[in-house]
């Protein structure tokens, strides 16, 4: 009887260990590949109180992805932004480059990153530096990797502006 109980206990411990190992392996799912050139689809977007013209600097996004980070770039030579979303646990960052009267200004702000699932991440900018307002943005890529959506909430004092920008992936030539 003691031997039977001992083997049963060993079997339970072994089964629990295997479960925990498998559960840990599936918990570290691979993030979707967000990389590509993305063009704003104004007809699918909801600008809220803003206008399509106000989204001029974000008409085109370029997203690069490595094993450690996702870089989202937008803008032109007078104003550009780069959000670096870290996949390795290090702090994420927003860099804003502005040129006024030929004088460049660079500001960097730390981002809080919270993965919703392997296709969506929420980014929070609590203490912005430069001209960026505090914001919460959720970046989502469709399962077929052809649509990239940014749901946003921007705070201006006591006012909040929310909306959705929808991007279509551009085909490679």
C-alpha cells in the first residue's frame, strides 16, 4: 500500500511538473509581425473631434520589428515620431523630433507597455516631454497581418479626444 501511494504521489508530481513546463512554454507566445509600410485608410478611420487633415503627419507609418523591439515611425523632415516598443522587458520609449526655424528639438518620453495578446499592445504615455499630450494607444494588427489599427485617447487638460486610425498594409513591389 505504501509503495502504491508513493508511486501515485510521484506520478502526480511528475504530471504537475509537465503541466507547468508546458503552460510556461505556451505563455511565452510569439508576437505577431507588425513590420511593413502602412497607409492610412481614411474611410475606415474614426477621427473623433479631429479631422483627417490633422492626421497629415501619420498618413504613412513604417514599422520595423526585430526579436527585441517594434519601431513605429511617422512624420517628415519637420516633425517625426518613433515609438520603440520593447519585447524584452526593457522600457519602451517615444522619441519626437521637431524642427522649428531650422532648429532641431528632440524629446524622449518613457512608455508603459501592456500586451493584450500576441496581436495587440496598449501603450501609455503618462509624463510626456515636448509637444506630445498624455495618451493611451492600443496598437492591433489583424490576424491576416494586413490591417493595423491604432485606438487612441489623448488628454488635453480636462478634455479627452478619442478615435481610431486604420491602416492598410502596402504590398511589396
